[in-house]
């Protein structure tokens, strides 16, 4: 699994001009799922995300997690995060999980985040053409891949 995390002061997802997910302060998580991903990746990544200290403390130092700040999460599926650009100019998405597998893991990922945080997670719609809007806070953008856990 690969995630691009952006600390935001606001973010939303729109499909056909209808807003389907919206948060204020928190994290926008673009999530790419690979064919080899499974429960261990979900468990590790969700724990890493909710404990990631990317929010400012009272002294303005990035020392707080989304749990500590009470921030919200918006998760958007993004198979293009697994694009290979080694050959030519057209990206290959061969490493991205097939939709059936990706959808199941995406739902499990969201459910586990909700369990860990004890609140609803905002999302886009899996497989839909989405317009994602965000206001970066910082900006702070971090890439995490479960293949590189060290």
C-alpha cells in the first residue's frame, strides 16, 4: 500500500458537482493498493497514520498526531500511485491491484481507521471520477509505502 498524506485545513471530494466527502483540519490520504497488499499492510499503515506526528503543538512544533488534535480524515482511492514510468511516456499500472481486490482492501482500510479513531472517516467513491479539493496546511506532504517499513 502506498499513501500520500497531506495535512490540510480543509479538503473535499466532488463527483458530478455533488460533494460526497468533506473535512476541516486533518489529513487527506490518497491510497494506492497493490496486488500483493493484505491485512498486515492495512494494520501497519492505519496505525502509522493515526500516530503520525505532523500537527503542531502549542509551541508550533510538529509533535501531535491526528488523534491528539481531534482532526478528521478524508481517504481517496488512487490506483495511479502505483504507476510505473520506467519505459516510455505512458505510465503502466500493472502493479495496482485489480478493482475487486482493491475495493475489498479499501473498505477494510476505512473500517479499521474508523475502529481505531472511534469516528466516521470521510471518503470519495471507489472507482469514480472524482474532483479532490484541498487547502494544504504548511504544506506538509508525506509519502508512506508499506514495502518500506524501516
